[in-house]
C-alpha cells in the first residue's frame, strides 16, 4: 500500500481547493503521509508540506492528479524518470487519461488503496531540434510532437525520414507524430486512427495535406523519425505544451520513443473501451431536443 502520496491540482480551477482538501483529509484519515506539489501548494491554502516534482519522484509512492488531461500531461512528463504511479481525477472537460469522476473520487480511491486496482504503462516520445549539427532544444512529449505553420503563412514543406530511409516530402499545414495516448488528442481531430495504449506504435498524421493521397500511417515505436524543414514561414514545433518557435530551413526534428514510461493506476475493472465509448459517445443518438441519449 502506498504510504507517501502526492497531490497535484489544476491551478485556479473552480472548486479545486475543496476537492484537494477532501482528498487530503481522506488520505490522512487512512494513515498516509500527504504532500502537495509546489505550485499546487502556492495556489491552495492547505497546511500540508510541499514538494517539487523531483522530490515527489524520489519520495512519493504514488501521485493523485486532480484536473484535466493537460494537468496530467504536465506532471507526467516531469515524473516519468522516477516511475511514480499516477491516479487521475477528472476536473476538466474530456478526460481520456484522468478517468475518475469527482462525484465518486473518495469511494473509488478507497477501493484502489485497498488493492482493487489495475495498472498500465504508457510510452512517451523523446524529441530534439538540431540546427547546423547542434542540438538547440530537447523535450519529452506524452501526447505528440507537432510541426506546424503559422496562422498567416503558407504551406510547410517537410521531408520525413524513418530509420534513415526517405519516406516522403510533404506539403501541408504540418505533421503530428503521436503516441497511442496522443492518438485521442490532436491526431484524432486531424483524422488519425485510434491506437490502443498497449500497442508499440507511433502514428504520423498530416495536417491538411496538399496531396489527398498523403494519409496517416502507424509505424513501430522502435523507429527513429527525422522531420526536416524544407520550406515555409513561421514554423514551430510543439512537444505537448512546450513550444520552440521560429524554425529555420534545414532544421531537423528528431523523434524516438523515450526510455521512460508512465504507469497509470485505474479502478479495478477499468476498460479503455469504456473510456472511448463514454468520451466519444459511441452508440448514442440525439433525441428530439438535441441532447445525446
């Protein structure tokens, strides 16, 4: 049973203080040592010790994240090197990876702490930008790496290599390289396929490609991808929420699977398909008033 449990909260979300207080009181009542992530502690007035993500990684047995998928993405990248299991409580909107509802959080947490829990591992991407032979930027991405043109500029021209072999030259608004976790995010909106989290794959999804024959493709996650900027203005690369703007012609973005993984803890009986069905409203039809049923 975890002894030291960290709590991370979405900053300034409505009702977040009450939710975090309930969780902290509940955990302390069960004999756990509770700590708050530093920025969470600065925005929530609770008399609980604060730790940086690095300290949480070294000392905590688990972390509970209260917020949306964006909150989870941010802390997951920071805790990835430490293999701290994560539990997600959804205080956001969609919540593909923060899957416990606020309404049931305490009874569900109680069951999970009693050992009724399922776990799964998720992969991350390691990306870097190389200019004139020198690495100028490096970051982890849990969802995706996105190369995209600026809002007012023309199409981007990108050359893509996989494992040192030329794949294609592409003219488009950009290119998404996503993990299975990220396949339900921007990649899905751009027409990419859903990838089950247990798959060892990465998906490349063009954004509004000039050639309609340029389709999404799933490749092994053992692959190394290089995206070279051939032409275009105001291009940027985004590693989840970490952005490097003003890419130059000749810049190369290198992407591969990270050596780190993230462990998610779910309530016993959790199903990825249940999540998809709930979030994507599969097999639901609008009623006469326009509401889904």
